C-alpha cells in the first residue's frame, strides 16, 4: 500500500483552447463538495466561496473585444506557499502531492489565504447555510465546514480514495480515468483532464508534455500540479 | 530601617511629591475611569458578538484576509518599544536624563503588550481553539508548526512580555518597599508581597544592580528581535510589496518612532495632571524630541529605499501597489500618513525653541501615532488588495465591529494605565534620589 502511495502524483491539465467559460465545473464542485451557497449580499462583499472559478479577462478595445476564460482552482503546488506559514499544520502536503486542508485543526489565522498567489483559498466567515431543498443533497462523503476555518479545492480527495479502494478490492492497479474530480467529470468540452503524472502514458501526462503547456505564475516558483495549455485560437 | 528613615528625611520633598499621585485622587479621575470602562464594555460586547456569530462581522474578504486587527497588533507591539528603548538603550548608554522618564515608558511597554496580545485573539477565526498554538503534549502527537512565522511571532511576543515584566518589576522593588512603609489600607498587603522583603541592605542593592546590568542588554536585543519577527510575518511571504528584506529594520525603527511619540504623550499628560514640572522639565522634551527626529529621519530613509527599489525595478505586481499608494485609491491616507510621520516632525522638531515646548512635542507625538497607525493599515491593506491575478483585486474598509473593538482596546490601555498609576509610582523614586 505504501509502495503504491509513492507511485501516484495527482495532477490536472486545463486546456484553455477548449474552455467556453460555461461554469458547469463551478456548479458541479458546489454539489460534490458541499461548498456553501452564497447569497447576493455575500457575493457583493466578495465572500462568495468557489473552489474553482472562471476568471474572465477582456482583451482589446471595444468593439474589437475578446473574452478570455481561465478556470482557476487550488494549484496543489509542490512548493506550496500556504503550507509552511500555517502555525498548526492545518495546511499539509500529502505523500501523493495533494495540498490538504485539515479542517479540524484550522484555527483561522488566514496566513495561508494571504500567501496563496492564486487566491485559491476560501474562508468560512459564518456558519454555512443551504436553502431548501439544497440541504437535502449534501454529499455524505464530504465534511461540512463550520464558521472560522479555511477551505479550498481538494482535487475531490473522496473520489481519489474511492477509486483507490475499488482498485484494491478488485486486485488491480488504479487505471487512468478511474478517478475523475467533479469538475473534470462535468466539463462538456473536456477542457479539464485529471490523472496520475507518475504514469507516463496517462492522458494528463501526455497533455502536459505538449508545447502549449505552461503553469500559472510560474515565476513565483510554487511548482503547481495544474498545467495549463495555452489558447491558440 | 532607622538609617533608611533618616535617608528619607533628607529628601522628604521627593517622597511627598512622587507619592502624591498614589494618595490624592481627584473626582475627575473617577469620571475618567467610568468613561473608559464604558468604552471597554462596548469593545467587549462587540467581540462577544463577533465570536458568537462569526469573524464575518469584520469587513474582511478574499483577498484581504488580514487588516485592522493585525495592523493594531503591529501598532501595539510597536508601542511597547517605547519603554524598552527609552529605559533599555538609555540605561545602557548611561543617559542620566532618562531617570524620571523610565518608569512611565516601561509601564507603557507592559500595558501595550497586553493589548497587542488581545488583538491576536480578536483575529482568530476559531478563537476557542487558540490553544492549538501552544506546544502541549497531546494524544495526537501534534505540535505547532515552528516553520510558521506566526509561531516565531508568538514565541517572540511571549518572551518579550516575560522579559519586559521582569524589567519593569526589578527597579520597582525598592519603591514597593518604600510604599509598604508609607501607605496603609488595601494596598499594604499587596506591597508587602511585591517588595519581596526588601530592606535596602547593601547586599540587596548589589544584587539588584547586577540583575539590571544583566537584563538591560538582553532586553534591548529581545526588543530588536521582536519587531524584526513581526516584520518577517510580511517579509517572508510571497505577497507583492511585502516580500522585502527591508521589513525587519523598517519595523523596528517604525516601532521606536511611534513609541517615542507615545512617551511624549504620557510624559505630558502625567506632568500636567500630577504637577511633576520639577521632575519632567522642558529639557526632557528636548531630548525626547531629538530622539524623535532621529527616528523620523531613519524611517524616512528606509521608506525611501523601499519605494525607490520597487519603483526602479518596475515589476508590475509590485508597481500596482506602489501606484495605488502614491496616486491611486490609497493616495489620501498615504500622503496624510507621510505628513504626520515625516513632514510635520521634520518641520517642527528641527527648531530648538519648538523642542522646549512640551505641548508642541506632545502634539507631534499624537500626530506620529495617528500616522503610524495609518501606516500599519497601509502596510496590510494595499498589498493584499492587489494579488497577482487581477481578477481577484478587492478593497476594504473596517466594519463597526472592528472599529468598536479597536476603540475599546485603546480605552482598555488607558484604563489599565490609569489604574496602574494608583499602585505604581510613575517616577522611580529611588532612581530619582540617586
């Protein structure tokens, strides 16, 4: 088991050429991960919590305007700036390269939120609330986060665990495509691809080797686990 | 004992005048205490409300995760540098004029550190889990993360608080012994315990002097390390315009700058109320004003060095912040701050006649502290408002809960000081006699 743990390195590829900015990934993530629903007021205050967001940038002057969409989620950096600054080890690097957040340990000093160059970290300013009937569809595999703690994308760690357990039960290694986070599963244009970067034949490895590949804010030196593919069209 | 009595007779004036604040209480004192207590209660109410409902009662939101609570923490840790610098550095350099100023400043250090610590608690999202920050043995074998600058901070502030309490207390022992003999009532048993059986023998004086000789250089080093570490909370981060090597020295000098201002305020107020004109003379204000001039120039130099390097390198992430400060949305507070902490002190304190004017020096002290508070807010908010991905830019203004807690804490500081002057002589009696 521990041998197998060392063999995985979960990474994602985001093809900006394919992203249409439809935000289906945002909705899927909310449903899968019990991400709270923010009202209009909270959104206006800038407190709407999204583990993945579509950043929208305009290029050019009217009327020659082009829209650029860029999905941004936690980059699960290999050298994550959020990890060393946490005074209580709530922000923690798993052996498989995930940047985990231990909710029960977090005391809400929020240094990690400041130090994340991607502003990927989201904070629970109040206790969460879901309008009926949304409260009926909470995912039992995922904790509901309380007031005063930090949260962020987990690469759907519950799905990674399920995938590995299923493979173990069937006595086989995890195959490429066994594990798909909610955003990847729902993306209508397959702009998001997830997989094991240690497996050279996985889709994610093949795509990440393309010439179009780049990392977000590469100069900061965080070595993200999310690779973007440059938009050509 | 008898010998000491005769010793006192030679200087009954000092005793009489310096003990007066402890013995005589004007009715306005009770009024002041009442007003301050109401403000403290308002602050406590606001904090209770914040803890019960959520830290969302602040106006914080991504990407601005830290704001006025941390700015206030820096401000109060900075304020604590007043005492250490005045009494520590001046004791080391044997500047004799420090004597009547020392105790006033050391009390400020002690109280400021209490207030600074409170701000750490206001800031926590789950304050009821604050003890996770303490390295205590537990079943899960979890320790705090000593790689985190916040742990360095906690360690440094705790060390500083311990050391400065000892530093305040040691030279108080002979005074407590004097008070034990002079003051009856409810305070007598307190002084008996606090004076640790001091009788003023040669041996005891020698021990005290040795202790002071050992702790004085140590506390000066602790003082420098504490605000350096607070500076590194920002300096070691990745945030544009925080990530800078200048932060540690800049914070130390800034802390001394605001600390000097606070001492000027304290000196003026106590001198006025308790008619200590014979002890705190215009000469003291002159000396203090000269020190303030030195810190003004040093701080301005460091500030210039920081802005120049960012501006010349012209890295976009950093320039967004600098542009916002110099000409953008933060220009009004920025230039107001620069006027308060650089321009006005330079314009006034360079004039020898002005330095002899206690009220004037006090006003400059107030301006410096207002300016330095704004400066701390400007260290926090503008860099956090402009993260590297422009999609996430934000803005911030404190909520009423934040403002109430800040005002309540300031009131608590003044309240503690007002109560302390009824227990502790504000001028070190034995040092004055020497």
